């Protein structure tokens, strides 16, 4: 089965230029990972769960009557597209669907990699997960001032801009206009609305395209106001210290330099904790919460049990992958799950990392850590 990919530069450009007057754009991401959703009944269950969750949000929120009706029609259209027929399923690992009734928008894109299932309701299509190349970025950096926000995603070594936006906030007091007190109040309220939007976008991004660590650069007075508006999950990922950057003039190189030290410290702490947890579980007979060595790790990945994947990025170990269901193993003549043919890989590490991303496992590439050597260069802590 060949993979399909409908995400093109033209598609991204068209979606990026789409804006609705109200929060009436429904963005839905559907996971088609064959390890879980290979059959039509499994896909139907996931579709029902997603649309039911989005329906609850539409009905629970304090939305104007017209906006609520538009979103109800969008949900009906989504159910029609996703549930009535599934001609889009073969060859796809995920689906992104964007619907806006007032704009006549109804666009379904098939993805070549599994997507984190979820939905977002906003005034623009939520395309940040589509704009990321390769594996999903695990670091998120937000550059925020009173009017504008830029959100970058990627690894500590390579960030790219995922989304940027601005909000109307009064810039300066015009003579002959409002009183100074009224102007200051309007500016504060405008900035508060902008910060709420930043917090909402970060929460949406975390839900649909997860990241491990969030860093924020902003002026000192904005820091406590923005942090107070973040959801619990975003605050859990937030680095405790504000980044010191000139938000207006910083380029990506500036941001990468600014995040290098705090992320390196966090990575060291997380690696130490993960290795300690691995040693603890590995040392317990029959614990079953650790996988050590390539064969055991690949088996745990196939079973979708991996919580954190620890590996030497320089590891080169051969393996095989099923061309249809993506089963992974060290060696086999055919797939033990579906009997299909397997493809040989000189290095199976890339497939292992991709499988870990598909099940939302934490990735811990460990350089210069001799503890991994006796474990074959790769290990994992397990969920169960």
C-alpha cells in the first residue's frame, strides 16, 4: 500500500489565507495509525468520539446564535465526509479536515503520518501541524508582545515558525481623542484579549500537535498575565523562567541561541530522570515496565506501550518494516500480523522514532551517555 499526501504548498497557502469573521472554522485531525485504526469499525469509533467531543464544545460555549448554527452545520458536514464513505482511508495515516459554512470551505487532506486526534474551533484553519516537516517538533517557543505573537516549533537545534498573528490594540494616544484614562483602559483590555488568544492557540497546538517544553519570550510585565491565562497542560510544559529576547527584532537564529542553555539543562535533568526510571524498572524481575535492546523496544513499539524512547542518535542497527501495517522487527521474511511483505532497513532507528511519535511517546536522544551502551544503544520505559 503506497502512502498518500495531499499536503502541498498550494494547499497550505490557500488555508493560510482563509479567515472567517467569527470563530466558525472547524479543524479536525483524525488518526489512521494502522496499529489502531486499520478497520472501518475502529475508524468509525474514533470519528464518533471526535465529533461528539466537538459537539459538546459547541453547545457548552457562550456563542452567538448564528455562530452556533454555523458550527452545527459544519459538524453535520464533517460527519457526512468522514462517516458516510471512507474512500480517503486507503494509503493515509491521518486526515486533516477544515470546514467553514459561511465561507463555503470544506477541505479534506490525507496525511502520510499519524496525526494526534483532536479538533480546534477558531477564526482561521488550524494548520500549524501541517506546516511542520518531518517528525512533530517537541519544543515550542512563543514570542509575544502586546499586539503580535510568533510561535516556533521544532527541536532545540532547529526551529521553524509554525504560526503568527496579531490583534488590534491601541498603539498610542492620539491628541483630541479619548481621555488618557480611557485610552489606557482600552489598551490594557486589548492586550488582555490578545494574551487570551495566545494562550488559547498554545493550548490548541498542544492538544493537536504535542510538545514537551514551552518557552516564552515577552516583556516582564506581560509574563505573569500570560502565564495566568495558560491552561494546566501548557503550564505543566512551561519553562519556569522567561526568555530574555527583543521580541520585535529576534530572528530564528537569535531564538535558537536563547533557548539553547535552558533546554540543555532541562534535557540533562530529564535524561537523568529517565535513565534512573529505566534502571529501576529493569532491575525488577517481572516488572514489565522497561524494554532494553532493539528487539524488545521494537516489540513494545508495535504494542503501543512506549512511554519514553531512549536512544543513541548514532545507532545503526538493521531491521524490517511491514509495507502495509508498519510492523517493526529485527528480522522476518513476512509480517507476522498480516502476512504481508516486509522491507529491509539498514538502520531501523528512523522507523522506531516515527512509531514512537505516532503513539505520543517522549523522545530522548542521548548523546555521550555511556549508560546506553550495555543496553544496546536503545531502551524504553513502558506505560504498562
